[in-house]
C-alpha cells in the first residue's frame, strides 16, 4: 500500500478485519514480552506482578494480564534500577533484571520540572520486536534521496558503569545517555569503544562531521552545525528532533553571522568554548570557500526578515523536528524565518521509555502520529474514568475525540506503566486500523496555587489569548508567584519582536480568561480570594534557548532533548528565569 498522503482519509471506525488485526498484533507483542521477560528478576520477584504470576496458568496470559496487572509508575521500578548505581555493580545483581541479559545502555531523563533524574535500562531485542524503533530511526537519519542534510543529534554519554563478576572482572561497560543518543548509536553500530574513530567521520549525506555530536555545550554544538550548514549551498533539509533546536540554531546564526561567514571564507574553524579536543576533527572537514562566503554576504534580504533562510539555502525544502505540544510555541518564529515554501514536519512520537509512533501524513503538518505498537503493548486510560487498570482500553476500543493517558508494557520490562502523556484519538489509519493521535499535554502538569486545577493545555490557550495585547509569544513558563499575597500565577514570556501597546492589560486579560474557562480557578478568586491576579513578566530574548544550554550543562547530557517545562515548581529554575526578566507588565501604558 502506498504511504499516506494529504488526500488519504482518516477512518473514524474500525472494520471487523481491522479489529482482528489489532488484536492479533497486540496479543503477539504481549506474548513475546511475557515469554522473554518471565526469566527476569523483576518478573519473578516484584510485588506488582504477584497476582499475575498466580493467575497465568489458570486463565491464559492475555486474560491474566488485563485482569491482574495493576497500573505502575517509576517508583515501582526504582529499587531494581538503583542496583545499577551500586559500587561495585555486580553481574549477578543486574543481569536479567528487567529484561534478559544486560542493558545495551541506560537512558537518562533529567527532571525538567525539578524532579530527580530517572534511568531506563535499554536492552537489545530481535528485529520483529524493534519495528517502531527502526521506523523512528529511519526518520532521524539522513536520507540520501532528499539531498544534503544537517542532522543535529548527540552521541554523548555522561558516564559508563562497569559491571563486574568475581571470575572475569569487568564483563561489560554500560553507557548512560539520552534515549535518542543510545538508540542512534545502536541503530548505526556506533559503539562507545569506537569513539576515537567515529569522531573523525562525516556520515554519508551529512554536512556536519560526527565530531559535533560529541560537543557538550549546547550553543557550541549548534554553532558547529551552523558553520557546516552555512558552508553548504546545496543544503536540502534539517533534521533536529525538536523544532526548538532549529529555532535556537537560527538565533545563533543571526547572532554570530560575521564570525561564521569569516570562518567559511578562510576555512579556519571557529574558536569555541567546550570543544575539548574536538576542534581538529572538525577542522579537517572545513575548507576555505571564499565564493560561498561572498554569496552569503551579498544576500539581498535582511537577516530575520520573512523567508530570509530561503536565500541562504536556495534548495532548502524541509525542516524536520517535533513541533507538537510545548514545542509548538516557537513555530510562528520558525515559519517566519523559513517562509511559505519550506515545510516543517514532526517526525516521531517517543519518550525515554519507548518509541511510540511516527508522523502520519507529515506533509500536512497537523501533528498527527500513527501509534505503531510493534515493540511494546500500548494501552489507553480514558482521562474521564477512575485511574485504575480496570478502566484501561485497548486500541480496538478507542473512541474518536476522546482523550486518553498512554499506558505502556515494554519489551524493556515495564508493566502497565503510566507514561503521563495525554493524547486525543483523531481516527484510525485506513491501511491497518492503527490509532492516529495528537499529543495534548502531560497529565501530571497541573498548576495549583490554592485547590484549583488548571491543566497545561488550558495554560497554553490562555497565553495564546494574549497575542493581540502583548505581541507574538515565542516560549513561556509559569511559576507560582509568591512575591505578594495572595499568591498568583506568574507568567514568564519571551517575545518575538516588540511589546505591543496594550501589554499593560495582560495580567487582567489572563485573569478574566482563566475565570471564564476554568471554574476551579474562578472559585478561588472570589470573595476572600486565595489567588491573585496573575503577574506577567517579559524575559530577555534568547532566554529559553539559554535555559536549554544551562540544563544540558548541568545534567551533562547531550543537546536537543531538554524541554522547557510549561509549569515550574523547582526554585532553582524559577530563580534562574527571574534573573532574566527585563520588564514586568501592569497597569498603565508600557514604554
């Protein structure tokens, strides 16, 4: 069957044949996971699975699974995963822990809203249980048929863990890295033991040498990509995993334009902070291109004007990067720089826990993902129902238009794990009945000052309502502002362009909007109110790009996978953002 196109209709119901197809796939994946992981320490010992272990033989695996495995969270696995942090880390303690054998790598997820880092052991699986992973990797690697590509990703690992046994000593070194970094390494066969050779490479189709993927400072890594991208006139597309990465890259190009063009002219690598010996591996791939430098200097349009990047790269036709959820805030700015002829497409729907789906009809740019369900069992908890396993729905039971929390049973050893992502069912793929979904919000991301509940999605709509009074908002976060009593919602906004004349009305505009759209918020603002009128503060241009760099530096992780949280409770992050405020909005015209 041909791949879906803009004209491919989205099915609203499933045929009987598609229901059977969905059931066959889901049951097959579950059978593989149970058979493979039934030898593991977690399966044999964990209290979470005690009832399932007892019921398996009596009622069959599927019925026992759906009726006796409760919902789980990271806390159910943390005591087991913590064994990888033991010093020394012994093979007998961690082998066959969550899945068979030892992990290929351990994915790290930094707590962007202030929580502690989480760790997810990732194992090697047969090809039939890796189809979603492989499909995701295809979208994140250069495609030679499209032409020259600037693909931005990280291969850094924060550290390795030596696994010992008494007879052999170290039996394996397990790297800790971003999920994307570890998966890209596995897909391409780029083992950490070969890093000394890998840093010398420039993969086919890539304009940037692989050394850039080892650079730790976020800005420095992006500037290296910017340099090699600018040097290549025939660049056809960018792939940055997240659209915020592309937005940050463009901002750095604008800020360092003359330095970048001079380096292209002379063929001399920029002197950048944090290269840590990687400079020579970049330099060997950089040759003087005075003609290209002259062309860049003679571009007729002003940098930052509508569509100016099309003159920088005449053949540029596509930017790939997740632009849904909180990442969508920078889309207007990105589209302004690209102009109407360059497409922006999301690529994959994934998390540190699992690769869930790929973009469906990506050329439509509508944020629609096809849930693959080939690697892991993916179930759905209706957010209007009690948060209990008895209300979990299967893919063939979904109702179009309803919102569900994603529940994962993974090949890597998590059982009915609450991912915390809320998605909306948009329909089903006509070719096989797979769910087509849109990301809505994080279920746990709820703002509270008193006893109200305001969701992340509601806050995004509230900020969008300010467009006519403050101007174009690029990115934002919200904190509990306790500088005055009563406490209030504190909106921290980064603008694209100048502040609009009516900006002084923004606090009351937000207050009125939230009162009108959320009954719980309104209830606590009346009478002896416990929620004050929101504060609205403008942060300096580039603040949220700097935030990503700061968090990457603090966590030691690679670039590209740091999300700016919509709701911030962490005091350190709140104070860091407050230090970048340039203006607070209030009554009276703004200067």
